[in-house]
């Protein structure tokens, strides 16, 4: 098992699920946890040597660039706008999960060829 891949995939899924949680019931705690999980996923993707690492990093940066402004807007009192930005981050997180699944499938095929 590759523990770095386990941790990275864990935070990719954690970013997605906490993002959904914030959208369903917007609270400051959930938004802070969502931002932290997304930033952790982004940090773990740095230096990855995966097949789709560039696309994974791009989707993570898109989610971060939606959630960080959402955090500021939430604490400024605009919960609706923060939630709508979180929906945009949700789209990026869903794409990130799909890319991670595709990358895992591709790595199985490349491992069998070696």
C-alpha cells in the first residue's frame, strides 16, 4: 500500500463530503473544516507523480479559490453568497474525485504492463 496515496485520497474525499455538509447546513464550523480539508488535499497533491496529477492539482486549486472567499463572505454576513461559492467548489471536488478514480484505474493498467 502507498500511504501517501491513502492520505491524499482520504483528504480528497473528506473535502468533498465536508463541502456537501456545509451546503446542506451552512455553519461556520463546517465551513472552516471544509476549507481546512481542501487546503490539506491541495498540499498533499503537491509533488505527486501520478498520471493526472496536473488535473488533480488544478481542480483542487479551483475548489480552494472558491472556498477561501466563501469563508470571508460568510464571516462578513453573506451566507447566501458563501453557499453559492461552496457549490462551485463542490463541482471542482466532484471532478477531483472522478479524476482520482480514473487515475487509480489507469495506474492499475500501467502496473500490469510493467
